[in-house]
């Protein structure tokens, strides 16, 4: 594969906006086996063959068909599956247990071109906790690397998975972070996504809310700075009755950062009494950033409620005046507000060690916890 | 013949039976009170009489003016002359109180009403209820305080002139002055229209100025006791425990 | 039983009646260079217009059909008649308009409205204006309101040439190119500096010929400090063949001027409405779009505000009602390209009976647009689960010193509200119609009374069906 097309907007719009999807030719090529301390209660399968959604065309119609056939289609899309298959990536295939959390730590080095994949089945009634870290060995390096990671989650009846992801990558790293979930009846997917650094990030997460009362809760916080870029595609495909999708994105853009957020709630016919909400709040710290957002609500069901809200810009005059009256200058206020956003999301991460690492990165030299 | 005649009425909400066979008879022009502890099914009875599709009548009959209205649709029931004052009136953005009442009045009477006559009548009724005239042009119940919402309900009662008014907890959440105004509105309805009243309440403030003909106590979805005005005083002193088996 | 309504009853025949085709001239179907040249000759175009048409036709053939919106494969350009001249010259007195055509406009209430509440009227029947008149006092203020052909050839020729298809160049999209090639009819409006036109001007477009296209061009220049309200109305009888409307509206709002452009679109449900509207607003000027979309089979409609002067402002208020066999892709585009500009977008959509609504928008705030404000709010109502409602708003913000807010909501009519209204004697249909009218209130209250009434009638017609 020479190029892949990722992060399709589930319903396309004007081409000149360049928001419908991204074509990229910077691809990770070498298959990389995940090394993790799998807790004793979890089981590892011998089968490491990549599954993929087997979608022939990159079209939204094909993706929708696959979702209706109870398949997992990830946020980045079918090309990522193809890439994983082509590179013959050995998939770490696990069955979760509630007893102990799983931590997967990926340390990337300059020159790496690693592609890995994990697939976790969460059996009926099990509540699992997973932490995934994507970290550059030297976050200050200016060496190149192109890496990718895919997480597929099959969430059983009355089961839940809390997935916490932290990304701290060097400024010339291209990274593909791809998530796909299938949620059975009352299957719950909770994601805390904290993006602290990374040269060029493609992040995608799509949930197939097939089961009745299944749900999705995403709390995402990002800091994009320097010449970094972030392209995100978050999608909730709401099929079951009384499904619930909550997507909250808080971000900070600095310097010459570029960011595009795509977030979609898609109510299909039959998703009676479902609700969906998406919000994005972006703090723009510089005049040279590019802040793009396209929040979709798609709906073919009468009995649903969907809302979307976005505020993009600088802190309000009231906040500035209030904080300045307490003796802070503009830069200090911006610094406080920037960190407050990331701290809020980081506080939701379950793994204590990971929380501490984020705090150390955001507040160097300060006493933590 | 009674104006409203309910026999053996059973009502379910989402397949759960709330009323287990209620009997009730209200004569023309009479004032009846329905009392009972929270969750007894009092409001359910009001909604069921009014034909709400969420309240399924599984057994028994409701007749009004000699006609069986058990399966009738809500608007037809309203046109026959029953009015339900809601405990929590719904907000309807974009539709003014004034245009709504005029619309409803035309539906209920089947006649077109001249705007000028209507405005005069409405202004008079609003004055009697001590309502700020600007409320006429505000969107129906949108941003109204609890008290204003209740007054707007009584205003509709006075304008629509039904032969039976069911008042569901009309006095709840009101301050003393508002209760006085609402009570005055109800008295005006009795005097001008001479209609029957079915008052659903768990307190007795609103009953002070009214001649009550009959009091019905409902507990756990069943008739627990029936009597005259003296029953109100009894409940004031002894509460509902005495009726709970 | 006859229904009682608060406003005058209407029935579909009000829009749906059709006249026999007695046009004087009808160009053959389809689109070739030969046809375009013939059309140009027929209209007596000046040289530059003819050149422009040919250049546009070339672009039309090169630009692909849009693949991001509703399917327009049902529109076969080889079957569309691009030019139909009615059997009359343009008149300035209704008395002189042929009875049959006059009848049409009388049924639509245009002459009556002119007497009551309009400063000027233009009426287009198929491809040409059949009537144009402006009130004397307005004319005396120096306001020019004329049919586009006379404007091109007359004393404003240079002004027209300077502005024509500069905001909507034929390169913009396929149907802008088509418009450039086959445009015919429309109006030219010039409001001189400081002149405030107290009451609205109106153009009404009626497409009577089956299988025809209407491609009128409207050019409005509101000079510094001037003020104008322009109303556009459109309708057509229903045919079994596709009709096409690909008009273009270009509005220049100069320094400190204000223009309000209102449309109640009620094309018949075999119409492909691929209309383009752009306003360019200079320093301190303001454009107000009021847009009601009720008719047509397919619509692509996104009025665009290009805010190029400091403090320029755009207001967009829109409503779209998609019923059976309708796919309405509507919305707006705003570009903030100067400091302290502001834009407000408020839309409502209603989907019913399998109808499809898409709200599509884009907001761009340029790096130099410091101190700008933008608020977008769109609310959609789904009346059943056969219908569809999509919201696709895009934002591209390039300065931190701005304030951009966006909110979207989708929902249904609550059973509780319907029950409440029914308990006061309204039938279920009446109750729902009332709720939908209330939902549309934020748009109808922006319209002059007669048009608000017409809009309410259209909502009732869609909700309850033909009345009376």
C-alpha cells in the first residue's frame, strides 16, 4: 500500500473545505508484536491473524452496510485494516477479566515504523479497565518516526470497558491511533483520550452501538503546539433503542498548530429514545493556529434527541478581567487555563502511574499527588 | 343522571396497573374533591379521564353527559366540555397565550370569534386573575413562573367555559397571594359558568372558600372512603394513614 | 367537515394551476454551443455577453456534477428547455399583460400586493419579464429597478458589466457555469447613496412551461448608506417532467448600507432548485437573508455572505420544510474577512413523510478578522421515522481574537405537548400544525405580515393537507 485514505467524514460536504477525509502516504510498514504484562485473569488467544472489516470500497455506504452487519469499523476506516493485513501484523487477541487492569505501553524510537494491533473481547457482565500509552523514548527528539496502533473492542452484554489513552510523542512523529468498538446490549465504552504531544496525529474512534441501551462516553483533551497537527474523527453509530452517546472534546491550540475535529452522532431508524450529545471547547492561544471543526448530527429516527455545541476562541472578557483582578497577567491566565483543561481529563485516568506521568509533564518540578 | 360517571376504571401506564377499579359520579354543577397520599393515582385519574394515550384504560367505563367517552380522543373529550388543568403545564415556544386561547376557543365552540371581542374578554379575565396584560403576547407558558403558569391555566378555564373542570394540584407550589387569586378565579368559574369541579389535591388550602359537595379518598389506586366536607377536616387532623390497610 | 383556521384557507390549486403553453418562442431541448448562440441571438445580446455565454458553456462541460449533495441524476440537461419566451413584451401596466398571464399573477396575489405594500414589482413568466413597474416616488429618489436585459443594453450597461457574475463567477460550480451560459430575465436594482427605500421591492418568478429551466439573474447594488428590502417569490405548477431553476443573485452592499433579501420559495415538487446567492458586504454594511424553502424536489441553496469591510454584518434566518419526495439541501456560507465583522445564523428545519433535510454551512474567520463574532444555531424537527434530517456545519477559524459559537439540536414534538394542546380541544393534526408554526415563528416574525401569513398557510398545507 502506498497511500491510505483515513478519517472519512460519515456524510461528506463541500470538497473545497478539505474536511471529508485525509490521504496520507507516510505509512508505518513493519509489523510489531505488542509486549504487555497481561494480568493473570485475562486470556491470550493463539490466533493472531488480523480480522479487519473487509470493506472493499472506502465509501460511507459500504461502511454503513458493514456496521449494520454487526462488524467493527474503526474511526480511521477500512484502509487501516488493509494496512494491518498487508503488513501481516500479529494481533494481540485478549479476553478481559474484571480483576485487574491491562496496561499496554508503547515506546517509540527515532526511525521506528511500527504497526501494532490489539483486539479485546469483554465478556458479558465484565467491567474491564485498559490503559494504552504511546510515548516517544525522547519526547524532545527531532528524529522521524511513523507508527500506528489499532484497538478493537468487542463489548458484551452488560459489559463495560474503560479505555484510557495517553499520547506523548516527539514533534516529527506521524501517528495513527485507531479505535473501533462493537457494543452489545447495555455494553458501555468509556474513553479518556489525552493528547499531549505528537507531530502529526490521525485519531479515529467509531462505535457500533448495536445493542439496546449501549453507550459511549468520550472525554478527549488535546494540546497541539508548534507545527503539530491533529486530525480526529469520532463517530457514534446509534442503532439500538435507548442508546446514549456523549462526546466531550476540550482542546488547546498554540503557536502554528493545525487541528480538525470531526464528530458525528448518527441516529439510525429504530434507535428509538436514544440521545446523543457532542461538544467541543477550544482555546486558541495564538493567531497562527488553524482551528477547524465539523460536528455532524445525522438522523433518520423521530424519537431521539441530539445536541451539539461548540465554542471556539479565546477566554471571555469576563474571565480575563476576573482573573486579572486577582493579580495574574495574561500569559499566566492562559497557562492556567491550558493546563486546567488537560488536568481535568487526566484526572479521569484510572492508572495512577500514568496520571503521575502526565502531571510531571504538564507541571514539571511541581509536587504531584 | 350524573354529568361524569366512572365505573370500575382500571388504568395502566407502561403495562403497570395504577388504578385498580375506580368508581366516581359527579353531578352537573357539583364540586367534588379527590384526596389521597402521594402516588395514590389521583393525577392518573385526571389524565385517564382526559384520554391521554399514555394512560391505557384496561377495564371499566367513563361516561360524560350520558355518552361513553372511554375510547374517545383527547380533543373530542375537550370539545364535549371537560377541561383539565395541568399540574405542570407544557411550554409551547412560538405560540402566544392569546392566539392559543383564541384557537382553542374556536375549536371548542366551532365558531369564529372576532378578534376585537376576544381581546376584550381576555383582558377582562386576565385582570380578574391579576395577570400582567403583557403575558397575552408571550409564548405559551415559556419562561412563566410556577404561579403564572397556574394562572394561565385558570385563564384558559375561564375563557373556554367547560361544564366540568378537573383541577390537578392547582394550588401546589403557590404562595399565599397566588392561591388567593387562583381561588378567586375558580369561584368566578363557578359563578359565571356554573360548571362542575373535580379538584385533585393533597392539601386543603384551595378548598376553604368553596362549597364542597363530596370528598373521595383514593389510596393505592382504589376508592378508600367517601364523604362530605367533614372528611376534609378529618384528613387535616388525622392524615391518610387511617385509610391505608 | 370543513376545517376552521385562523388565517385564510388556501388549497394547493393556488400554486398548482397551469396554463397551456402558448409561448411565442421555445428553443430546442438541451445544451450545445449552437443552442447557446441561438439563444444569444434571440435575445440580442451585446458582444461581451455572447462571449461570456460561450466561455461559461465551456466551463459547464468541464466541471463535474457535485457528488456531495442530493442525487440530481434525474435531471437530464438534454431534456431541459433553456429558453421559453412568453407571447408578450414586457409591460409596465398590468392592463397590458395578456389575460392568461395576468390571471396567473392575480391568482398568486402579485398585483394586489403591489397596490398594498410594495414599492415596485417585477414579474417573470418562464424566461422573460412580462411586467415591471416601480412606484413614482421611489423612482424619483433615483432608485433604478429594471429588467436585466434593458439594464445590460441601457445607460447602466457599464455598471452592470462591471458587477455581472463577479460574485458568482462561472467557475464557482457547475450550475453557476450553466447560469452564465443560458441566463435570461431577472432584475437590476440600484439604490443610490443614502436612499432608504421604505417599502419592499418584489420580483416574482413563475415557471409555467413543462420541462423548462429558469435562469434569471438578479443584480442588486445598494450604495453607501442606502437601505433596501427585496422580496423574491417563486412558484410553478407541477409536471411529471423535471424543471430546473438555476438563477443567480448578486448583491453588493456598500459602506454603511443595508440590504434585506427575503425569499419564500414554493416551487412545485418536480423542480430542481439549484440557485446561487452571494452578497459582498463592505465596511459597516449589513446583509439580512430571510429564506423559506417549502417547494422543489431537490434544492441546493446556500446564500453566501462575504464580509470584506470592517464591522460588516450578516444575518441569516432560514426555514426548510421537506415533505414526501423532497430533498432540501440548504444552509449558508459566511466568510469573515475583515476585523470586527459579525454573523448570526438561525435555522429551523422540519422533515415529514419521508422528506430529507440537510443543513449545510461553512463559517470562515480569516486571520485578520480580529474582534469578529459568529453565532450559529440550528434546530431540526423530525415528524416521523421515514424522514431524514442531517446537520453538517463546518467551521474554520484562523484567529484567536474572535468569538465563535455553534449549537445544533434535533428532536421531535413531545407527546406531552400534543396531549396538552388536545386537552384544550385541538385535534392531533391541529396541535401538531400549531407546534410546527410556533417552531417556525422565529422565521415568520422576520417577514412582512402578508408573507408571514403565506408561510403559515404553507406550513398548514404541509401538515394538514389541502384545505377548503
